[in-house]
C-alpha cells in the first residue's frame, strides 16, 4: 500500500532523513519508533507532502506521490493526524469534524462518517456543540482522530497519539486504534511508548539519526536486546 524508498529530506540546508525505506501493507499496523529528534515526524511530513523530499520515492497504492501537494495525497486516501492535534480550538466538535470531510466522497458520506465517529467516541456526540479548546487533552485527541476518519482514509498516519495523556487515556486511545484497524484501514503509527506500540503492531521500524537501524515483526523487535536496552530500560 505505502512504499517509501531511499527517502532523503530536511529543512533548509540541514539534512534529517538519510535513505529511509519502509513499507505498510494493506490492513497492517506498522510502528515507526525512535527517540526525540530521530526524524520520525520529518518522515511523516515528507510522506504527506508537507515538506519536500530531496530524493527517493513515495508510492501509495502504486501511485507515485513524491512531492505531490498535500491535498492530492489526501484525496488518494492517505490521512495524517499530526502531533499536538492542531485543532481549531475556537470551533465546536462538530465544526472540526466537518472540516475533516474534505474530499467530495467524504462530504457525500458526512452523516454516515459522523455516526461512525460517534460510535467510536460517544463522548464527542455528547459534546458536539462544545468548543474544542475547552475540552481535556484526551477528548481533544479523540477529536483529532475522528477528524482524520472523516476524510475516509485508506491509510491513517498517527503522530504521537498518546503524548500528554494519562496511562488510562493512552490505553483507551490504543484500544480505539485497534478497532479502527479492524475496519480495514491501514495504520502507520509514530509513538515513543515502544512497548505499547509494538504490543499491537504487526511490524515496526526503528529510526535513529535519520536512518532506519532496525526493522522486523513486533515480536522480533521486542526480543531484540539492543532495542530493549535503548528504549525499554531492560
């Protein structure tokens, strides 16, 4: 579904990514792991067309999307939920969700998609007219994920969905991600909570200083001594 090969990019004259290659197959949950500053968000932003690739290719469902504008990529069904949520805090829950229905097909299916989001997150239906800025961090994260789902993604990219959340809310978010994947939506997850991310992912990649240094199934990565020492404190 998503195939990234030898991707290089950065900001200005500063190179961040160095020949990053990764793949997400249809129906998979894949984790992209690494410490702060490893290049995880830069990888996602380059895939999504938010920053330009210097070289390498990004293909989505066999269509070359390298350096295509973000709206073109969204229309193909590749949707990113950014780190920090980036919601319109003065607007209501409903208004934020409606903004997610960007494509013609999503607008056509607005009511159906809203109902699905409210099934996943019943609290959002209760708070439908509440300004998002007055909600808790966990509720805002629910809005961010729901807004992404309103775009009818084929691949949903989640950048640090548990950041700033309590352990209980983190568990709830991960449970919801599992439910989303059961509908056939593929997921690429960036997450610092390595053990939790791998516990429900099919495969994973470890990024270090802009390069992929480890990859494998989740079981293989959890059993890797270098990974356990570096990220799990074991």
